[in-house]
């Protein structure tokens, strides 16, 4: 599994893109060169949005310990979580608001849109 390159999170990004458009949320850009490479950025409002996969970021609802190659995957997931915390700290220290959306939350588009709207309007 370690030899399989990551394909990114294009599918989840496209779902969030559809949510943004459906709910009339405008003013965002994708993949601006900020710490952690946020998936979507509202630069004027200084809001960085990440869509985190339930496996890669070990979501509390769906994260599971892999049954194979645990010597690789265990530390890998721990590093991912530590990196996420560091990115959040660095962006917040630079005056950004950070929103992390779990992959499974994308099924509730009204909730996701409301969370984003709250951040960009405040």
C-alpha cells in the first residue's frame, strides 16, 4: 500500500464545490499557496477550508486502524493528525480562520454551507 501514490481528494473537493455553488457561496479560490494547501480559500475573509478524508485524517466516527501493514499506517496517520494541528496553529497565528470538514459531513450540504457562511460573514 505504501507504494500506491495518493490521488488527492479530488472527489471530495468536487462535492464541496457543488455545495458552494448550490448555496450561492462566492468569493472562494482553490489551492492558494498557503500553509497546508487548503482546498478552498476565501481570501478577503481570511478563511481556509480543508476537506479531510475519514481514513487519512482518522475521523472520530469512521477512522479505523488498518489491519495490514500497521507499522506503516499507524505512524502515518499520527503524522497526518499532527501536521493538521500544526497547519491550523500556523494559519490561525497568521490571522486566518480554519475550517476542517470531514468527508462524511459532505452528505449534509445544508449544514456544511451554514458552517462556511457563518465563518465568512463574521
